C-alpha cells in the first residue's frame, strides 16, 4: 500500500531515518538497496520503501500460522505497532490517512 508523506516530513525519513524508525518500532531492520524489511508479531515481513518525497510504500506478509492458532492480543499489538510505524514515517495519523484515502477514492486517483 502506498501512503502519502506529509509535506516537509521527508527529511525525517531520508538518509537513514526510515531505518532508524523501523528499528525503534519493530526492534529489527534489514536494508537491501532501497527496501527496508522488518519482522514483528504476526507479520513475517514488513517492507517499506521510499518511492518519492511524497510517497512511502509499505507491504506486509502475514505469518504462516493458521488463523485459529493466532492470539487476538498478538494481532492487535502487531496492528498497533504497524500504525505507530506508518505515522512516524509519514507524519499522518490513522484518521488523516483514512481521510486522504477517501478523498483520493472520490477523485478516482486511489
């Protein structure tokens, strides 16, 4: 999924900033080229890549654990951490990201 980066926020994630945010949020990060990868909770991979000064791409890969064996607490914790990371990396909280996505959908640019 692609997220907008808040105007003036790019400097916080450029030049190692994204790596630092991922390490602080998830406790681990591996960098290969432009792609930053972490693993946390019920996600086997969280990939983040700066596409431009205004766009951050974040993709997640769920673990192979069967759904009936997953703990609700672990799922919620993972979702919270992911939201914390995306907010720190883009400058937009969940409410603002939702509004921006709705506006893009109305315009047909999503």
